[in-house]
């Protein structure tokens, strides 16, 4: 009995193939969140058990390997090493959002999936609520400006903008930040009064739901 238990808890030396094999044996439950055939739900206790058997040099080698393999891993560790790096990532995300609407060259081709991806990458670092709200609002402001410059858009465009604005409002209402963004919210409200397809009505509804002040009423 004891011999079998010890055999189950032993781990092979770290290789590219060892960890997936270990976790598949220990945790063969299929993941509902991952569409990859054969994907498994990884129990973090096995990761902890595996890493606890490594010395400082081995742990450093593992960390550096995955640091260099994935940009997101690199960003996470860069923020851990230098907290000011988060500010640089935020500013870069903000520039990238503006660039979606107004690129330095050519005409902007607005892809809201790209915008959501930019914000999602910042959040995963993780970002803070105030700056996350700022990114959502920046996207909405640029979207409204794009409508002003290019004329009315289709329903899908407006719905995507409303969804971004809703996420922004949820964050600021949950953190009591309404006053921080009052002037900018009122400007958005005034700038969309001439828009079509129910955009103005939807924004008004969102304002009434989430904002404590209603200076426009």
C-alpha cells in the first residue's frame, strides 16, 4: 500500500512532455472550457507538489523558460519585477485602441473583437479597475468620434459600442467612480443625440441605470 502511494506521488524530471502526462493521469476529467480534444482540468495541487520538489536553480530555469515562451507570461513577470511596467502596458493598450479607429496610415477599419482583445490582455496582467474603466471609456469615446466623422453606422456597430459602455459603467458604479468620469459621460451623451438606430436611447438607458447623477435630465 505504502509503496504504491509513494509511486503515485513521485514525479519524473521536468521535460516538455512530463507535465501534461502527469496531469492527464492525475486529473482525467474533460474540461468544458477548452475545446481541444483530450484537454484536462488541471488541479493546482499537483503543480504545487511538482514544484515543491525543485531546488532554487531548477525553479529559476522553469520560470525563465516559460517567461521567454509566451508574451503574456513575460508581461505578468515584468509587472511582478517592476510594478511601474503596468503603467507602460496600460498606455500601450490605450494607444492601440485609438489606433483601431484612427491608424497612423490609411482609413480605420473598426474591429470590436480587436478592441475587446486589447482590453482583455490588459485585464489579465492584471490591471486595476480605474485604468480598465479608462480603456473601456476610451474605446467608447473613439467610437462616438468615428460616428461623428464618418456618419451613422449599422446596428452591430452601435450594439458593440453600448456593450463596451455598459462594462465601463459597471466598473465605475461598483467602485464609486461616477464623479471621476462625469464630464466625459455627459460629452458622450451630447455627441450622440443625432445618431440613429436607437443608439441614443440605449446610452440614455445605461446612464439612468448606473450613474447616480443625471445632469442631462
